[in-house]
């Protein structure tokens, strides 16, 4: 199994949004509400409990600090502090049951492969994608909502 790193948004971004209620870079107002959908939180990668958890909606560039060309879109985080998902934590279990789109990019934001996973057996797909040396990273998106969830990168072999 090709080891991979799970790359959630950075703590600094979540801290800034919680403190300012403004989207970093864009300056759009962020919006706090009781969760009306499952999310997930882009920091801890846990799904929200609809009708109970409070979340903040803001605009985020999924290519921030990675590529010159941006692709902003809506994301959510928990309103209160939560733990960033560990990069070596394996595929986030809360997301396994959702229909996922894996967009595989080469540096320069070239979309080189796109895979749809609906049965939760995502590791085999990740391994197949990362077997292609020209692919540098993967963005995981929710297939139904279309929104960016998190990124995957190769981890050094142990
Ligand atoms: Zn969270």
C-alpha cells in the first residue's frame, strides 16, 4: 500500500476564520449557523450532526499555497475549536460512506485523472492514482455537493 498523507486545511486558517468571521484572502463575510448538512468540517474532517453542531461557512481556495491559479469555493469548519485531522491518520472514516470524487493533479494544476468512489474502498483507488509518477497530489471532493473536502499527498515510504 502506497502510504499517503491526509492534508486538511491549516490550523491558522481555521483560527483566523473563527476569530474574524471573514474568509482569508477574499475578505467575504463568513457565516455561522447550526449545521443543515453533514459537512464535513475541513479541519477535523468529522461530519456535522445536522441540527446540533454549529459550523462556519467561508470561501476557501483549495489551491492556496500550492498553485498560482486559484479555485475558490465554499467550505465549513466547526464554530468552536477542534483538532486538525492527523496527516498520518489514514483515510477519514467519517467520509468513507459518502460519494467522493478524487481529482488527481500534476504540479501546474493539470487534472490528470478523476475517479469516483461510492463504496468506501478508497485506498485501492488512491494507490492506483499515486502509482502514476506524473501525479503529485489529489483533491477529494464530495461528488453530490461538489465542494472541496481535503487533499492527499504521497507520504515517504517507511
Ligand atoms: Zn472540526
